[in-house]
């Protein structure tokens, strides 16, 4: 009995997907629910689970093919067993040396490949690399895209010594954009071409927040099972400011302004594939612990490539933190159709005048980029001032003043 493997029903906002790479080849045994391939959309990577156990008999599409919902991808023969010859290669095949320049991939290396993200796996396979030979810098020893690109850069002189010696040639490498990177590029260009974007700046003294975290961090983690970070303070401060200036939480729809009476806050997360913005929904009714847990879970999912499209859909306002990479100041781009975005930056100790005296304080520059079509400079500046006041005196957020 044969079973067809088809593209699952894609979400309404996604028209097609790219089959990044097959995890199996014809003749391989497969188990029910085992991931056979990765389907990359412009938002997330979806896994293609096997609908039954058996043997993969035929692949209908190749790696890199753009596919749509319901399209036939492969055929499984249920209950069949792989050929004995495929399980035990002939001695002559086992002894055959790898082709020149081709990485030999044994069972252990194949197992390593299963742990790679789609973009990293594609680079490894296209360049015939042995993932076990590349130094890894990711979390839990995982290989990142930058690890592979760096390794390729070091290997380039060895791959073409004659050309380099003859002309002192400078190497180039052409790598296709991922679907996510293409979508990010498209959205950023659209935002700048359809919105009247302007950025205003302020600075905030985080002494009170740091003292509060230092005082309660151990108790907070013990009671809630999550660390008390900075992001929950910024989410709460932004909500207080959005309540005072609702147009910052609004969006433009044609000639109408849509005022959102709820607070779904997007928190930008950087991954190997690019930037994604999961949404903390109804953040105004959630406590600090719930916000910290939700952001942490989203970050893990995003970096593992398991985040769902529903987690990235919607949002009324976004916060992005370039400070984790050392950025001192930037002008973030609005995540359309939203009308504003808050940029956090690096905390840096600087001498400040406090009550007539010079004191060293942990300072951060804040930036708000906003759509000037509906948000006036006065509202944007006062929004930032409100965020600043809430963070410099966190008790205001508890008292609602």
C-alpha cells in the first residue's frame, strides 16, 4: 500500500513555501511522524512529518522547489523494508575513497546533520562540508551560519592556491537569501516607502531598575522559575505610555486610523535565519513573570526553528533591543502596519549631574521611530518621556501614575 506525502495546508497569509532539503532519499526506511523535509516560508520553517512507516519510494520534487498547499511531494510504501543491499554496502563500495574535495559523511556525521538548522544544512550540503570538522560557537555546541561562512572563508585559499598566487584574487561567495531574509527585506523597503518615518531620542537612568532587580532577582526566580530581566520592565513601561498616547498604538488602514484597545507587544528576536517578532498578547493584563516566561519561550522556539506563524501574526507595537549586540544608538524601522517601534540600546555607565553632583549612572539611549502621518512629534516625544519616567521610578507602574 502506498501513501502520498503532500504539502500540508499552509496558513492563510502564506501562499507558498520552499522545500529546503530532504532528510531522506529514495529507498530509506521512515518512521511515522519522522521529519522528512523542511518547508521554509517567509515567516517560519515547517517540518514535513511522515504520515506512515515504511520505505520512501519516490521523490516528486527536488530540493529548492517552490511548492503550494496540497502539492504531491513524495510516495511512501507502507510496511515495506529497505533493501538489504542498501543497509549493508558491498565491501568495494565501503573501501572506495571519497571523491577529491568531497567530505566523507558517515553515520555519525549524518546524525550531526540532523541537528543543523535549514540554512546551515543548506550551506554544508552545497559546499560538501563535514559539519564535524567545523568549529561551532552556537548554544549547546550547535553550528551556526556564521561558523560555516567563516570556515569557508578560511578554506578558500587552500581550494584555489594557484589562482590566488597568480593574481592575488579576492574571493567572493554568492549565497541565496532565505525566504525569511527576502521577506524582511521586502517589509523594510515597504515600510520606508509607504510611511513617513521619523525617529526621536531620549535617555534613561536605569539605576532604580537595576537596584530593584538586584534586590528581588533571587526571590523572583525562586517563586516564578524565570529570571527577572530588563524586557518585562520595558514592556510594562511602554504599555503605560501607550495608554496615555493611544495613537502610538494605532495603525493606518487606507484613510482611516485604527485605534487598538488592546496591547499586543512584539519583541524582536534575532536568529540564524534573521529577525522574527513574536507577539506577547494582552501584555497589559500579564505580570512581570508571565511576560519574562513568554519572551523566553518564544526566543527558544525562534532559534530552534519551531515557532508557529500564529506566534508572529498581529501586534500593535514593537520593542527591539540592539543593546545586546553592543549598539549605542540606532534608528529602528517600524514593523508595518504598526505605526511605531521602540529601540533599546546598550547600558553604559556615564557621568551624570544628579542633584547638583556628578554621579556615575547606568544610562541607556532610547529611540522611537514613528509614522509621522498620524503621530505628531509632540506625542512621540511625550511617549518617550513617559517610558523614561516609568523606568526611572518603577513604582509609577504599580500605582498607575
